[in-house]
C-alpha cells in the first residue's frame, strides 16, 4: 500500500472519539503511529496495520515548504 499520509497531517478515522470528533493529527510515525485528537488533545498509539485499516481519509496535509521560503523558520536572538 502506498503511504498517503505523513507526520503532521490531519486525518479522519472511521470511529468517532468520545469527545465528538473524528479528526486526528499524526504526531509520531514508525512501526506504531501516535495520533492526537484535534478537539480534546488525547493521544493514542496504534499499530500501523490497525491505523491503516481505520483511516478514512487525509483531511489536511502539512506543507513543509512554503512558496516564499525554505520551510524552516529562523529564530533570531538578542
């Protein structure tokens, strides 16, 4: 299966969370995937196979590169 999601994406899962939303942000990827509820902030660790079975769609993809910059924010100090 081709991977259609990446770190930082907001995804919609098949089951609704008890807080009333089914939108989650991917915050960790590996053999297991950690997702965080957009509404209440609860995080859940799922095996990749279970995550892929329960994934409904990718709502929003995180843009690493902006059109006018390198995608990295430079922090200036005093």
